[in-house]
C-alpha cells in the first residue's frame, strides 16, 4: 500500500497548512507517530545545523545538533505516544544523509525510536519510483510529504481513509521489525566516515 500512496485520492496542503493540520491532530495519537524517509538528499535551509554543513563548517553543524539534545529529551518525554522513524539508506551514503544521520544520532539519544532499512529491502516495491516520504499520526491521518526535484519541501497530501492508514501502518511496522537498530548502523557505517563535502 505504501507504494500506492502517491496515486490515491488525497487533499493537498501547502507547507503551512500541513504543519498546522498535523499539529492539530497530535492529541489524536494513541500509540505511534510513524515516519518513513526514503530520499537520500533534501534541502533544509531553515535548519541552522544544515546551513553550517552546507557552508563547510562540520564542527559547527555538530555543535548546533548537540545543543538541541535537552529540548528533544523533553519533547519525547512529555508525549503520550512513541515516535518511530524508519530511515531507508543507500550506500555509499550521500553527504546529506551523513549529516542527517548525525542529527538522528542526537534524536535517538533523546528518545526517538529509529531503525535503518537497507534500500535493497524495498526495491521490489519501487518499480514505479521510490517509496514516498510518509508521516502517519496514529490512526487519525496519513500524509505523503512532498518535495520538489531539488529536495525542497513543498507541501503534503493528506489521507484519512481508515483502510489505507491501517494497511500502511501494518507495512510500516513490518519495515520497522526488519530494520537495523540505529545505534549499530551508525557505529558501522557512519561513525568511521570523515566529514563530508556539501554538494551545492
């Protein structure tokens, strides 16, 4: 079902509408906040650590990430549900993904559940294109988060069909169960790498 999400009926939301709509539904989450990330490169100009990385200041990027640890701990501690992120990764990792993995390391330390899935494990679902970027808020709503070709966030498509949400939650859980614990993946594939060179 996840691979079919881009072709299913949905309501399009601008980035601002998506942020507002999702925030309004957080109180409806009773178990899991699911997030599936598939793309290997994004642009996140609103993120100070990302900007430092893109300017070639890796040490500053890492410093900024570390400064957010306490706030993230409070965020994950005070919610009544569990964050579960499934991050699909290809090797060799892109410069962006190497940076993001460092950011995810801080999030994992703060309490976010993260597992990594090798891209080869999802290839059989990608005959018509990469799996979409998906956020599922409990059973309340599913969002296909959209990006342009450059990786800039440009909105989302909202689906509230209970059957679609249920099937996608089941598939997300299967990917999670088959994924690798973030800490072990990071230690093996990311920690030994030298600082990356940003690709403009």
